[in-house]
């Protein structure tokens, strides 16, 4: 990821399990990760640049 950042796309159902895994990160690597939860306003779609 950019400057140590990553973007993870998850379903709402998978989020609690992922957060549990992030909490193990501090124990393994020695620092606590920060995360932000964002929601989409509309479904994903392919966007082509204007030619």
C-alpha cells in the first residue's frame, strides 16, 4: 500500500472477523494499526477515462 496503507474491500459480514485479526497485528509487529470504515453510496462499476 501507499505509505504503509492498504485498502481492503469486505462484506459487512466479514468485517468483525477482519477487525479481530487486526487486533492481533500489534502483538505480532509491535505497533497498533489504525483503520477506518467507509461505506459506498452506490454499487461498484467500471469507469473508462474519456478519450
